[in-house]
């Protein structure tokens, strides 16, 4: 069984203060080391649960924002070379997807570093009238290949969001947000044991849980924080501007949520 692991940074173990993301290279290196340890816990759990192949995607930031530390990656897994690919999801040969290090959507109470794509420019993102975050967006990308999202790790808010959208899913909370910029971290050994256990148990859901399937064609609507942030997006082909800060479009392509 093949597993595709999507990763983000805000929901990793040990990141408990927003300042850690902007305190210099040494502080950010530690965040990346924690990302790799969380990722390796998920990889270990996946293999314990019966995975035969694991591919990991470095999902935080743009193409030039590389967060993986290659020498720390579990040798049984491989990583996508993101320097040549802007965005990616699994293909039809995969049976499961995991999301490691995720955060809650914009507007989540006590969601540590909650945002959807951009904490600066985007206020709300809707699919078929329901407010969503990056977890649902990435699950839709996986769904395009028929691959279900079966496991999520992150803060308590991210895990609650995953359970609300995906039903039978394994989650591993590694911290509890206190407001937006602070969190109470759980002991690292306990947090990674949770990740490993959730990944192992998620493998038992393969073939039993279906990918998320919105009604198609689906309406995508984005509400920006300011009208000038909306200007460029509103000029794209097929996009309708609803008001100063809001755009919408309709698509049947599950990869076209962005």
C-alpha cells in the first residue's frame, strides 16, 4: 500500500510561539527538525500498519521555501523534489494520504497560527457555501486521484476540524492553542507516539473510508481582507467579482480550488 504524506509547519511539535517562525535561521532550523521528527513518526506508523511505499511532500511556503532536512528523512521514504513542482498530490497508485503539521482554518478560535493560504490577505474561503481551510483544500487534491485523507496531526483545533469534515479519521494532537500566537505543547515523546499510533491505525481504514466528494460543479468563493488584495484575483479568467473583497468561480476540477 502506498501512502502520500502532505506536510505543513504550523502544526508541528515544539512550535508554540509565533515568534519561532521569524526569530532567525537557528530558530527556524529547530522548527524544521521538529517537522522531520513528526514526519518520521508518521512514516514509521505507516510502515507498521502495512505501507509498502511512502512519499512525502514539503508543503509549507512556495517553491523556494524548502523545509525538509533530507538527511533526517526516514530512509524507507522518499520526498518529492519541490524545486521543480509548484503543487502536487498523489496519483491513482496511492491508497492513503496523511497530513502532518497542519493548522486550523482562518477564524478558528484558539487555533494556533490559524489561516487559510494567507493570514494577511484572505479572510474566508468557501466551497459550496461551507467555510474551509487548507485541510479540506488538500483533501480535495487527493480526492481528485481517488485517495482519501486518513490521518491528520497538528494542534487540537486542526484535529477537531479534520474530524468535523472527514468523519472516521485518525488524528494526533501535539499542542493546544492559546489564542492565535501561543500554544501549550505536549511532551515531544508523547506527541510523536500519538502521531505514530494514529498513522498505524489509519492504515486499517484503507478501503473503508472514501475520499471527500463535494457536489460538482462546486462553487469556490474567497473573501479577502482588503479590496486591493482582491483586485488581481478578480481579473483572472472565469472569476466573478461579487463585491469589493469577494470573488467566486465554479469548477468541476477538484484540483482547481485555488
